[in-house]
C-alpha cells in the first residue's frame, strides 16, 4: 500500500490477521440548513487594540456557504471582515444594519450579549 492510503486509517498500527479490514475515516459532509432554520446571534466584541467588531455566530453549514454569506454582508455594509471557525466577523458596530439584512433574507437572527 502506498503511504497516502495509510494516512486515513483509524486506531490500527499493524494487524497480522489476513482477513482484517481497516476502518477509514469518513469525512463528515455538512449540509447547510435553510435560512429559516438558522439561528444566528449577533455580538459586539472588541479585539486587537480595542477595535469593535460585530460577530455573527450560530451558522450551521459548509465553509463555502459561510464565506458567501460573509461576502454578501460585508458588501452591504461597505466594511471589511472575515469568516472563520463558524463565525463571521464584520468590522465596526453594525449590529442593527446586519440584523435588518439577515431578517430580510429570512434568517432567524437576534442581538445577543450585553
């Protein structure tokens, strides 16, 4: 077997049983929930030098769909930001504007935090 085939074996170093079948890691395919079933929360966080960012959490779906939503929201607000680790970070305190945009797009969204 080539080295690449051995990388995805789970919990087995070596077996002398000729009939042994290796268990391979199966990649979890995550499905993006429809907008009506998403439960998003908007937080105001401070990062770096005390700069305010709006964090949107609770998105359930693929990274590609998360990046698409982040891109749309950044364009509508006219600010920068990024999407990683299941969160969308938008520069500045744009909670009200983002809440309106998400509600118009049929997402369940609400402000959270103090």
